[in-house]
C-alpha cells in the first residue's frame, strides 16, 4: 500500500462497489475499504481512516518543526506578553503589598538556605570597594 500523504487538495471517493458489502476506494491509498464507521469518517471522506491516522501522526510530529508555525506561535506569545505586561506587574505588586508576612518568611528562608553564597558575594563587593578606594 503506497501512501501519498503530501496531497492536500480535496479529493472525493469516486469509486464505490458492492462485493459482500458496500466498499469505497480511498483516493489516497487506492485501497478498497468497507463503507462503515471503522474505515471512514463521514465528515472527512477525502481519505480513509488509516490515511487520516498516518496524516495526523506526521502532522503532530512535524508541527513543532515547521518554522512558519513556530514564528506564528512566537508572535502570539509576544502580543499576549505585551498586552498583559502592565496588568501582571500591578498584580504582582499588589500581591506583595497584601502578603508582607509571607514575603518576610520567604526572604528569611532564602537567606538561611543561601547564607554562603550571600556572604561570598558581600565579601567580593567589600573587596572591590576597598580596591577602588585604595
Ligand atoms: Zn486510504
């Protein structure tokens, strides 16, 4: 069975025959398939369900790799970011105002966990200050 999934122009089943049951020929893979819901989707008769499965699998796999799709997604993210930016900054500031206790607790925990780093940074700054003064 040869599959030509690169063809996207609308195709219609052109051939229907009766053997033991009604069968239709898939315009893509040219296979005769029984005309029932296991092999055809009535809303998408341009190819059989097997071909549709192959098509969607390939589309899903390559969706993130298509540069146009990625550019479109990036553009959408940029627009959303700039549309929400002011609101987001305001809501973060409001949250900080309303949760001063939580902030203090968090700062305390952070300082306890990163004591060494903070001290090292302070020492470095102190040494730089001394060096520039001298
Ligand atoms: Zn098919």
